[in-house]
């Protein structure tokens, strides 16, 4: 019994740590730029494919298998560069427009990215063969947990702490929060909002692509993985509250663990349960658990 | 005046199409007419009331599954009964869903509708004993106006009786919607869109009017969804997925949400352009994503917006 519980919780937390990265990217972009980025799932898928390729090259070049996580993470972060292209090439033209148009523009990015991935990597699923088990497993209360999962959970926690530190303790974080609070006032005080927006969107994208790269040893990369993840990330930010980092953390944990429980108890409920919770939160407490109050 | 002429020409072309155009292109008209009906409703919400739903595939799905269940489980084969049932069920679901959704606007409205859409999608996907899961359900050939057309070859049925049946539904739906948007009720919706505070002061119950628009749009979407079934003869959950909701908003924007006929034009261009692009390159999403991005950035009024701008410029140069 206890083994099952530990197994379910551990797989839930692993999924949660990936979800956290993607939704943290969604949150930072929404918090500062007020754009709900539907394409964050596509960035996640891109990160996954770039990760598979990077690990493939690394293995072909004869790198030690135990260090595969290094090229994986580097590739994941580097893929975040596409965020800069999207922001400079598309999003910057619509900052003054209605939210609806911003949302639709990110939907256009979803469409384009999906086919761009198919063009580059083909339609069949890609996976990194066998690397997942390079680190072996450890026994936690009688259940074997892959060490790789623990590494990802640790990395996600570390990233959460770094983001928290970045936003609250550094000058860059203060500028970001000031811009999020009052863009015009920040601009009047000499903040180059264009650069802040470009930086924030790239950061948000890199969190998504990193999440995609890190998940890849545990699962296969498929072209639909992006549009499937976006609805989960969406559930996370609704439960946690739009724009809040703490919300992303708590939301990701709840969605990850609830989903794992639902899968092990009654698989049919899986996402249905999550969406019902999302609706309940939106109806009862639309700003989520940690969202800022809106007039 | 020239607008009316264009409209009459378009209608004439649609009526004559089965006689002149290739069967393949005539068959493509069927999803176009089904989507056109759904988009008339969606645009009452988007263009006239100012609410963008990212979950209207929910109602397309309800309409299509109503038809599938009625024909293949209940043995009801009358298309009129199917359409009425689809509309009624759409309204029945939209009433509570809409009541919750219209409490919010903009991004929160979009998110809530998306969540409801995904609830329905997951439901039809997971409860395969009821819905056939990802394989979907057969939508058996319905009888039209009491005529059972079982013996007719499928293509003859679709390009003949079913084509004109769909067209009749589209024309009726258009006329009804024309009355709706031209009525005082339609004007109230526009007021709600442009200035909710003022509307409230004038005694218009803002939330109530948004709810009306939501329910009407759901009925249209459900009827459109039911029309989508017979051409393929099968209904599957992808029809209710959130990207489908995105696609119909895309069609509306492509044609022009600010204009009454814009969305119908959008559905037409979307379907034929998609077919053409897919025949040239397999990556239609890439091309369509680029088109959507350029519309959003350069021409938010869509094709109808470009047309109107040209007309205005012509007026101006004449003066």
C-alpha cells in the first residue's frame, strides 16, 4: 500500500516539476506583458525535440553517457532563443492591441511551430534510447524511483528558487516587477520596456524549452505533445492564479499529484478531474489561489 | 447597392455549383456551409457582443454527437429532428455554461470556455462505451424532409439532396441572424460590447444580454456541428478539441468579425485554401499560422475589412 502511494506521489511530483517550468514561463510572460501565451506548449515540444537531437549528437560524438544531462540542459536553454525571434518578429506589433488579438497571435505561433517541428523532425515519435536508466534507481520506502526523476525534481526546485531570488532580490527583478505593475511609469523612469519585454519573453520561452528537454529521457517526443501540455499548464495557472510564481508552484504540484492519483485510481477521470477543478476555481475564486485581486 | 449584387451573385453561384463544378469541389462546399452556420452564431458573440470564446468546439461537438447518437443508437433518421434536437441540446448545455462564463470578459471568458470545451472533449474521449472514444461514432445517413434516400449512391446523395438541404439551412440561419442583429436586441448587444457601463445605465442587463448571445451562438454552433456529420458519416472527438475552437475563431477573423457576412467568407476561404495548400505542401498549419499572424498584425478587419476599406477609399477619391 505504502509503496503504491509513494510511487504515485513520486511520479506526480516528477510531472509537476516539468509542469512548473512550463507554467512558470507562462506566468512570467503574463505577469509582465499581460499576454496569455498559448504557444508555451509549443516551446515545450520544441525543447523536447532539440533535446533529443542534442543527446543524439552527444552520444554519437562519444561523450560519457553519465553526463548526457549537460548537453540536454544546454540545448533546452539554447532553444529558448526562439522566444526572442517570436517576440521581436511578431508579438511586439500587438502590445497596444486588444488581448484577443494577442491571444490569437500566439495561436498562430502554435500552428506554425507544430508544422515547423514536423518539417524538421518528421512525424514519428523520437526518444533517447536507454539514457533514462543510466543513473539507475534508488529505493524510497520500498519503491524504486529512477534517480533521473529526482535530479529533475531537484533542478526544478533550484530553478524555482533562482527565479524567486531573481525577481525579489536583484535590480533586474525590480525593473521587471515595476514594469508589470505600471508600464508607463516604468517607462517614464527610464526603463527600456522594449528590452524588458524581449528579455522576459525569452526567459519565459527558455523555461518552457528547458522543461521539454528535461522530460525527454522519460518519454518520447511527439508533435502533439505541445498542444496537449498547454491545457495542463493552463490548469496550473488557473488554479494557482494568473501571473503568480507561487501560484505556478502550488498549481503544478496540485495538478501533477492529482493527475497521478486519478490515473492510478480511475484512469478515465484523468484530465476530466483537473478541468472540473479548473472550472470550480474559476467560478469560485477566479483569481486563483495566489493571483492578484482584479477590480 | 453593389454589396447586394455581390451577395446575389454568390448565392447564384452556390445554387448552380453542383451543375458546373467538379464533384470534389462541390463536396468541399458541405463543410463550408456547416461551418458558416456555426460561425454566424460565433460572430454574434465575437463581433457583436465582444466576447471571444475559445471553447465553441464544445457546441460543434454536441451537435455532431447528437446526430450520431440519434441515427446510430436511437434509430432516428429524420434530419429535421436531428437539427432541432442538436439546437435544443446546445441551448440546454449553453444555459448553465453560459451563465458561469458571462460573469467574466476578455481573457478570463476565453479561459473558462476553453476549460468547458476540454471537459466535453475528455468526456467523449474517455467514455468510449458511450461515444466510441477516439474512433468516434457513425453518423448514419439521415432522411431529408421525410425522404429516406438510403438507396442513392453516397456521392449523389451528398452533391444532390444533401447539398441543397444544407444550403437551405444556411439561408434560413442567415435570415434569422440578420433579423437578430438588426433588431433592438442586436443593438443592445453592440452597446454592451462598446460600453458596458453605459449599457447598464440605459437599463440593459449586461450579463443577461451576454448570456442570450452565448446561448444563441451555441444553438447555431450545434446545428452547424450536426450538419458536419453526414458528409463524413463519422463523428470523432477531434471536432471538440481546443485547436478546433481556435480554428473557428480563426475563420471568423479571416473573413472579418466586424462584418455580418465576413465569417461566412472566412469559412469559405479557409476551407478551400486549406484544401489547396494541403495539395501543394503537407504543412498547411505553417502556412495558415503565417496567414493568421499577418491578419492579426496587418489587417485585423479580415478580408471583409479590406473590401470595405477599398470601398471607402473609392468613395473618397470620387468626392
